[in-house]
C-alpha cells in the first residue's frame, strides 16, 4: 500500500508493534473489518469483525491528546494558511502543515509518547495479552489511512471532528477578512493568543495533553 507523508510519520509507532500483529492488522483494515467507530469523549469505540467467523471484537482506542478546547486555534491556523486548507480539499498533506504540527507537538502527529500511550490504554475483547493486538492496530490503521487522504480527519484522534473544524475555519476566515478590511491592512491581526497555550499543561499519567506552542513558529 502506498503511504503518504502522514502515514509515514506513524512508522516509528508501528515499528513498536509486533510484526505479526501488524501484518494481521493490515489485512483486517484493508478488508474493511473495522466497523462502527464511535467517539465517547475519551476515545474511540470500534468493532472489528473476524473474517470467516461470526466473532467480532470490541476495541477501544484512547484519544492521543485532548485538543477539543483548541479547535478554534487550529481553525485560525487554517484561516491564516488557505494553502493548507486547499491541500486538505485536494486530499493531500501539505508538508509545511505537517512540519508545523510536529514543531508544535500537536499530537495528531505521533510523538515519542504515542506508542506507550496506546499500549497502556487501548483495550480489546480478544484473548491476546499484548494490548497492541491486531484489532487495536487495525482500528488505528483505519484512522491513519483515512487521514492520509483527508488531512483534517487526523484531528479526530485528538477529539476534533472535521465538520466542526471546517465550520470554525469559515468563522475565522470571515473574522480575518473583516479585521483586515477595518484596518486596511492585509496582515494577520495580533490577537493570536498564545497565553492560554503556554500555561502549564495538566499532565496526565502519560504526558502532556496540550500542545507546546513555540511562538517563533507562526502559521
Ligand atoms: Zn484484539
């Protein structure tokens, strides 16, 4: 399967998965065995069917971080960078967007903690002892592959839905346009509030739940 730039960022995480589980997960995800994904506020519930049997497993995948409260910040980035938004609509990743997300450690791009988080919190009803069983990994792959050709879908992993994000982008774009019109300037207004983001993050057992914003790197 051809991997896009987003899926490539997941290679270090997938390298920590048992190779036989990864192969089985790839088969499951490619055959459409991952069904009925539903967000429960803390993560994703999904059912993974097992081919040739009536058995199915219930999988739960934790959110990678909680950025639901930062949806508007993400929307503002996209309003400032219409090229990033255009790439999304074209079904491809803009490398500078990926680099930007990495630089700010926005965890739609996996970090060094991602594999540990998935291993510690994911659950499955199969008998496998390894938490990164084929079913858990199949659900993860389904999300990754989807986001490879639908970049904003990556934000589902941190609790932001694509439609919600696009609605906010529209609002932020309108706000930018009217601010530029009022001031007669075309540059970005200075209300880019980093203060909220700079506050110490509430640290969960598996690390930071907020992005680290580096003010010198702007959209
Ligand atoms: Zn399983």
